[in-house]
C-alpha cells in the first residue's frame, strides 16, 4: 500500500509540523501535541477543547480558531490523546471563564478526558463536558459503551463555539452543546476499508462489490454488509436510519461527509440523492455542508448527519468562523 509518509512512527508529528507551516494563526506545540488558536486565551471567553485519535482530519485540529475550538489534542492514529495533553490545552486557553471539553463517545477518549478534567480542576480551571454520541448505526461497538460520536461533533463544536465567541457563560455553552448533541444523528457507509500507516494495508476485509452499512470512523463493523448499491439506494438507507431515530419535526442542518477517499464529484451527487430522500420524507434543510470533515484516513464512503435547527442555532451557525477547515463571515 503506497502512502505519502516518511515512516509510520512520525506521521502525526510530521502532520503537525505541516499544519504549523500552513497556518500561522495557530500555535502548534509539536512536541506536546497541542494545537491552540494564537490569540488564546481570549479574555472573558469560555474556551472549547476537543481532541481524539489522528486520522480523522480535519477533525479536530482543523477546527481550531474563531467560532469553533480554542484548542485540540491529536493522539496517535485512531488512539486517544493522553490526559496531560488535554490538561495542558485547558491551561493554555482558559481565561478564567471556564473550559468545555467536547468528547466523542469512545471509551479511551471519555476516560482520558475525565482524568484531564480532574487535573485541570486541581489547577483551578472550571471544566464542563459534553459527550457526543450521534451515531444511530450500532450501540456498544468495539470502542464504545453506547453510541459512537461521529459527524455530530462538527455541529457541537461549531454551534457551542459560536455561543462562546459571543460571550455566553460556561453553563449556557455547555447546555447548548448538549442540546445540539441531543438533536444530532448520523449514519455512515464504507465502500472500502481504510489503511493505517502502522499496518500499511486495509484494517478489515471488504470484498469487491460489497459495502458496509453503519460503519464507524475507525472501521468498526456496521449493521450489515450488502452487495454494492447505487448512490440513491445508499441515500435512502442512510436517511431512513437517521430520520427514523431523530424524528425531526422542523428544519435541519445537513452534513454530507466524505470518509477520506471519496471525491467531491461523488459526494455532491450523493448530496443530491440525500436531499431527494429528505424531501420525500418532508424534512426541510436550512444549511448544507458537503465535503471531507470527519474522515477515516483513506476510507471510501460517506456519512449523513442531521442536526435539528431553530432560529438561535441558525444565527449561531451563520456567525463568523475562521478555522483551517471551516470559514465564513470573516
């Protein structure tokens, strides 16, 4: 398997060096693996800190900046960052208004962020937490107790980040983050396995002509394996799964997310089918994102995330955001 790397052992370090070179608006501590917005801490502002295993870029480091995260902690590929990273990030961005940890529901992430919160609070940092668990495909998967955190993480980080940017206090930012999470549902499909640098090949066997419905972002098994389907058939399956669980009674935000190895030509075509499927089910969409945002290395496939929208959340969504991977209004 050909990969554009030096050696597997330095993949994350090399990526962080490249991130720093491309984005001077960020402070990148390569040695300690902490990415911080350069103007942090922002006086009087609640800070958002997230993180997780590398391999899901631009999540999370690509979402550091105005209107989203104040800091991110990248771990090794598909491996949680360690508590010291998270505590160091919290200390770097805390202005005295407190810190919200945004945690995807994977066992290692949850345990390590819990320990980091204790370390930070011992140093006088007030910490609140939200656990993102938006994946409807399976419960109690290989890495989780409960539902996995996937594409809904983007909506939590963006909308809670926008509220924090406006000066909302910690309790309100945390409550809004929880409300957004509660209104998010996701479903993913793999057309191929991903290949990790350490292994140098596919992480699981997916024969030609088959796909996996309900895949996790680490290549975890989904609901079922089927013969290859058309874009429209996949859209119907994903939308059915999400809408049946979420039961939206109003407008939604839509994320049509690539898993890392699917070109935009195909993702935009898939978006057309997702919008058709939502229209047939009477679900209005107020904003749409199409692209690779929560990925799984080089996996071919896509995920669909819906997030309930209202006037407040729409205003927050449209407010200025400036990060490496998401930016408008500034």
